[in-house]
């Protein structure tokens, strides 16, 4: 009970707050750290404008799943099965599980890489991370899981401090963020690959599945819709700001003409210039990003599979009441961690391939979302997309398809760009 | 007479006081807000997804979905091919 309407709103917002921030910050996972720092290391801050364009794309896509989740109280996978039939349901689920699992492998590879740079044996670091991830989730306490995850999300803001310490040119960053431009060297194969990877990592299909399931699991009510929208908007702004900061950190490599291999190597290369604490900061934030990514992506897989199979699938219930749901989550974590401990995996290639694969699959995921949000028989007039929603969404879909087609041309005709 | 007037006035005052107190109490009730966490709130009735009419699909939507299916299968194959080339399995 509170006496003031203002405080009741604040309190309700704080109670609703979570899924939007978690999904967007988990999106800045190890793959994102790699993609954005690589973009910075190779092109400086020239590609900052791509991030600014991705802000509304992220928000509008996620806002739709919030609406769908609140209206139906069900997850995304279940809705695709129900409304589009078994073929599309199975395809979406297979696609989600494949990309998700490969992504989880890359997250553990990043944990291994980062902690190896800090002198910690991967055979200790990876199993420890896996066990911690299992303990946080398998407690049967939604709120405990959410609070721990929000703290991890807020730690991501430390990227802002790292970026500020590199003293970037504010004018140049602002100009590159506002004015779209092609970096020196023109439209090369590598540039197209990086741009598609950036799109693929900022708006990934698992995010749609995760947030809808999370909203349904948290039992958000119709009256919570605007608070959930605010949560998503805050998350979308934060994800873009943090991604920009990663690019600014990578920009130091570009300015000093240093060779970029991966974020861990970048941290080591920057240590002589910016101090050993800077290196440790990058490595720890890389671990944090990987842990957040692993948790959210594994959960989106387990929620989706549980919804389709009709298992009990909630973080609100104990392990004994949802053994298959938790078992699926634990299985994915253990298998991915085990694969990483097999020596010789080409990390950077896997990371970029996963981002590209996700980028390719995203247009179809958004088309389903768009069709579901125009399904008046299901949602009624209140929750379906407004006309302006549809204009924005179809524009986004067309852009994503164009990027996807460019990638296809690049694969079929490797010399199409210099 | 005077005594009667005093009694009437006291009763009137009491009534006014009661009304004032009651309205004050009501205001207090209106100005206090109950905030319940969604997890602990009474579950609300959601859209009935099981009994909703089938998704209305125009011919163009149907054909678009078929094209999308073909496109995705081709793109998936191409991505795998690209990955194998980059990994050095295919020259």
C-alpha cells in the first residue's frame, strides 16, 4: 500500500521492470563484444550510425512480443505452432535450437578465452561458470533469478567507463552516429559481413522467444503493458549505448594500427597503452557478457521446447515440478561447456557464423511476429498492430531481407564486392 | 427552548463532524494505492488462443510463406557452405 499515485506507479514499474532490460543486455553477449570491438578495430567509429538505426528496430520488435506475451500469456514458440501449423512450428523451433546451441558454445569459448588471458585454467573456468549458471536458474525462484540477472545487466554499464577512459573524439562519434557513411576502402566483402553481423547480433531471433516467454512466466497483466514498454525502451537504449562503447574501445586498436584477432587478444594488446586494469576490465566484462548471454539463450531454448512439448516450463516452480524444463536447460549448458573444452575450436569463425546465421533467420522470425500481431481473430482490435506499426515493421523486414540477400550474393559471388 | 436549540445544534454538529470524518476516511481510502507484484496477483483471463478462429491467410500470404520456406532452406545451405569454406574444409 502506498499513499501517493506517483509512488504507486514507480513501484509498479519496478515490479514489472526486468524482462526488457535482461533480453536487451543479454543481447550484448560475447559474440556482440567480438563483433562491435572488431567493427571498431577495423573501421573506427565509422559504423556508429548502424547502431543508431538498430535502436528503433530493437525496440519495435521487442515491443511486439511484449504485447503478444501479455495478451496471450503464452510463449512465442507455442503461438507459432498454434497459428501456423506443425511445419513452421518445427522449423522455427529447430532453427532456434540450432542457432541458440551454437551461440552457447561461443559464449563458453569466450569465457574460456577471457579467463585464460587472466591466467585461469579453462578446465577450471568453464565448469565453474557452467555450475554457477545452473545454480542461479535451478532454484525455483523467479524473483531471485531476475534480481541476480538485473545486477549482471547493470554491470554492463561499466563499458561506458572504459570507453570514456579512451578519450574518444565526441564530435567524430556524434557525426558518425548521425550521418550514415561508408568507411575508407569502400564497400568491401568484409564490411558487408560486419554490418550483417552487427544487425544479426543486435536483433536476434532468440530475443523474441525469450522476452515473450519471460513476460508470460512473470504473469504480466494487461495494466502492465506501458510499464513493460518502458522497460523495453530503457533496455534498447542501454544496449545501443553499451554497443557503441564497445566500438569506441575497439577504435583504440584502429587508431594505434594494432592487429585485431579477438576481444581477449585486443585486451592484451591495449594493456601497454591503457594499463593492466583496462585489460582486466575488458576481460571481466567479456565474461559477464558471455554469462548473461548463456543464461538468457539457454532459457529461451528451454522455454520454447517446454511450451511446444507441453512440459511444465516456469522459473516459478521447483526442479522436482519441472524436471524436463530444467533438465533441458542443464543439458544445453553442460554439452556446450564440454564442446568448448575440446581443443582447437576456431572461435572467431564460429562467432561470426552464428551472427550471420541469426541475421539470415531474423527476417522470417519477424514476419511471423508481424503476422501474429495482425491476427485479429487471435488478439482482437485492442492488441493488434496499428497502421504505423505495420509501416515501420514492413520497412524493417524489407531492410533485413535486402541485407540477407546481399549476404547470399556475397556467398555465391565472392568477388562481387572488392 | 434554549436547551432544545442547544441539543439540536449539538446533534447537527455531530452529524457534520461524522460526514466530514467519513469523507476524510473515503479520501484516505481513495488516496492509498495497492501495489501487487504480477507474480503474486490473481491470474487474469487472457486471450483464448485455443478457441480462436483460424488465421486468415490470403493467397499472397500463402505464396509468400512458401517462398520464404524455399529461401530459408537455400540460405541455410549457403551459410553452412560459407562456414565450411572459411574453416578450410572446402577449397
